[in-house]
C-alpha cells in the first residue's frame, strides 16, 4: 500500500485513496473482504459485522494514526485492518475570526 493509491471494495461500492501509509503492508478490508486496485468481486459477500458504511469525503485512520485514507465513493461496508475497524478522523477546528 502506498500514498496516492486507489483501492476498491469487492463487496460494495466503496472506493478509497491512501493519504498516508506505513512502510509495512497492511490487510485493508471493506465489508470483511480485501480491497483491491480493480475491485475484484468477493464471493464472501458483505459481512454484517463490517456493514456500518463509509461516507464520501471523510478521512479514516487506524488506531496508531499511521494509516489515513480518504473515501472517494461511499458504500455499505466498513473499513478495517486485521479485523479492527478504522475510525473517522476528527476534523480540525478552524480558528475564530473576529
């Protein structure tokens, strides 16, 4: 996985772009199935435990913050690494102007 790479889910319509990625390879899944560059269909179907959905334009991060991805097309599956769901990245508050 590398910065700028686009991946597609094989079980829903989710598409993402990698914003930052660690050096080591990660097992990124959506809806319980691996994400691929061409969105090969998975024969497993959408796992109900990973069916919270993704939101377009939102960024998702792993627990240690080393992986950040941007959802470019929403879908029904949840993003996860090795079974741990990614969390929605908090947006930064803009400074108040008077």
